[in-house]
């Protein structure tokens, strides 16, 4: 009786390259990825700004990665929109036992112990940055409150033309609330806020 042989996954290097605009060339990155051991058919690309959250090439690249594979990029800024985003992508890869390497940032290689240590430092710095932003925001709001300024939208005045119109239309009772909101281009919540002024 023949045993069925399970196809074993061969670990591969998967590359990702990105440029911000259509008139920029991907050639330098692609050549570097190939030179670093990535096959051309395993390279995914995007021509989109790093600030954009929708990157079809990156999504397809991450979907193609399997346990034991390594994601290779030319430089860290090609992958992450920001440090926190970069950290979250690499941590997601790590949770799936997928390595990460950056060609130009030689010390960033999560397939080695020292590279993983360096990335953990990056991760800590990103977390530190998030906390600093939260603390600054909180301190700013407290300072504004101590000077008598209150955050949020400004209070609506009773003589505001939209408030006056909403109240008249409501008193007239010829239109439904939805029709009033539609004609004034306001939400129901805003309409009720107008009525309470």
C-alpha cells in the first residue's frame, strides 16, 4: 500500500517594492530584490503613495506568504506608512512565523536573533511615540480647560439662520423630520440639537 506523500512547503523569499507615483521607476528596487535572492515571479509591486492605506500589491504579497517564508523589501519606508504601521505589519508576519528583511537597513532581519532584537527596539520606540502623542494631547486639553476653553464644537446660537429655519419648518408640521433634514442638509442628530437651542 502506497503512502500519500504530503507536498512539503519550500520556504521562499517574497519581495515587495513600491514607488509613490506612476512616473517613478521600480527597477532599482526590483533589481536589488533579485540580487538579494528573490525570484522575479515572487515580487509584488505598488505605484501608490505610502500614506494611502489601500495597496493591492502589498495585500497580495502578504496573502502569498506562508510559514517559514521571508518578506524582503528594499528599504523600511517601502513597506510601512508610519512606524506604528510598519511595526504592526512585521508583528503580524512574526505571529505567522514569517521572517522580514530590509536590504538597505541591514540590521533589520527578523530571521536572526540580533535583527529581531533591533526590531523589538523599533517596536518599543513606536509604542513610546504613541504614548507621547497621547500625553501631549491630554496635557493640551487640560491646559486649554484651565484657561477656560472647552473642546468640541461651538455652541449653536438661537438666531443662527439654520436653527431658525429648522424650528419654523418643525412648527409648520407640513414636513416630516427626514424631509426637513434633507432640505437643510443636516442629520437627525443635528436637527434635534437645533430644536434644543
